[in-house]
C-alpha cells in the first residue's frame, strides 16, 4: 500500500524538528546535571506537571490555544515571504477590541455576542497586520521593523486605556471593567479554565489548511513567497497578496487575544498576552509552517510552559532553564533550515532569541 504523498512529505518534514528537540533536551540534561539535579527526575516532573492529571492537561490546552492561533497566522505571513513578528501586538489589540464589545454590547444574548467578540478580535488583529502590509507594499518599508514597532504601540495603547478611559470605575489596579457574562466563552470541563477556544483554534487549523493548500488564493500567497518576480510574470498582484496574508495573520492572532479576554481573564489586564506572540514565532518555525505541524508544536510548547512550573516546584530548578531549552530547540531548527538551504526564515530567529534572553 503506497503512502500518500502528503503524509510522506509531513513525515520527512517532521524529522528535523524532532532531532532538534532531542538535541535540545540532551544539552538541557547537561545543564540540569550541572546544578546538581538528576535530568531524569527533572524531566519526569516536567512531564507530570503537563500530563499528570486532567487539570494539568487542560492547562496545557489553555496555553496551546493562543500559541496555535498566533502560530497559524505567522505561518501564513512567512509563507508569503513577509517576515512578521507582530503577533504580540495583534493579540493585544484583539483582546482590547473583544473587551470593548463585551463591555458596551453586553446586553446582547450570548449566542450573538460571542460570535461578535470573535469577529471583533479578528478585525482588530487584521488591521494591525494590514498596516505593515500596506507600508511594505506602497512604501517598501520593512515588515520586520514595522511589526516590532506596532507591538510596542499596541502595548502602550492597551496601558493607556486601562489606566485612563477604559479603567474599571472606582478600581485601584490598572484594568478594564469586567465584561458581560454574556460574552464569556463557555467552559468545556467544569472546574478547569478550558474553554471553547480550543475548538475555535482547531477549526482555524482546518480552514488555514484548506486555504493554503486547496484554494487559488492560497496558491498565489505561496507563489509570492517562493518567487516574487515569477509571480508578477504570472500576473499575480504581489503587494495585494502580501497585504492579504498579513491581514489573515493578524486576524488569527487577534482571535487568540479574544480568547484570552473572553475565555480566561474576562477583563483587560496589563501584559495579559504573556508573550504568546513571541513564542508563536517558535511554534510556527518548529511546525515547519504547516497547519498540522503547528498543532503538534503548539502542544509541545504549551506543555513546556505548564511542565516548567512543576519542575521548578519539585527540583528547585529555575524556569529560565526551560527558556534555554526552548532557545536551543529553535537554534537546532535553524541549523536544519540552513542545512537544507531554506534560510528565508532565519532573519526572525535572532529577534526571537534576543527577546527570550531579555524575558
């Protein structure tokens, strides 16, 4: 029985990330041993912290949700050849827009308000993606630089609102009012924080796969990423495709922000994104920009986040060591990309590693 070509390609593409993860954990073992802790005990506690019980696993899925959506968005931008690092700002804007909707349209019934909140998050994130796309298409300005700048603008814009016009009345802390309960995303398992956002993310995976693999628009976006000159020769409007790709990219990250507000916090807090936008770059790279690969890499990255806390409690190893393992994973993925002469993704790696070292 012949293996389908798509499955064969996925299997081949999965080899470098798996090797990168193994090498990262091997080097991490040396660092763990150097601080006087058994790597077996450390990694076992990490695994127990992520998958030891149903509550731990639901926390992994909670953190997987924004990583998956933002990673999907980044993969669309990268596929178009637009190296966007703006998911962090797009998550913030999506969350802010959802909070506005949940606060000022809270009188609407939940079956109507929840879809509106999702759309609001998508549109806010999409606008934050269109801006650098337009500046690149019309002015030739760098997508990398503009998306980084917009991250900071989004951060300070959110802080402006929760310290000023959108601050909770009579509240002491910088936070927005609690959104209407009609805007809450329903919980899936009582007693946990897992909400319907995980299903929204999985639907997005299928939609992105169909879009990029089985529609003329997806073929055009991919073509632009492979060769802009050839795409122009074929009559494809390169600038338009880049703007569309960045709009989809920002929109998906915006939905991630919507879920953080409507599903978890129920109000806007300073730094509610928790650097999901930056980690999503690693998720997209580790998933080889393929929707199904990003599902697995988002699950892995979320498990690292959750498991790291338990590892710290059990072994007293600092969580920063997990950040080191994450950085090593991306380093080895980069090496594999360079080895395969696919270095177009490498320009974002320095930004990501620098950000991780700061955080």
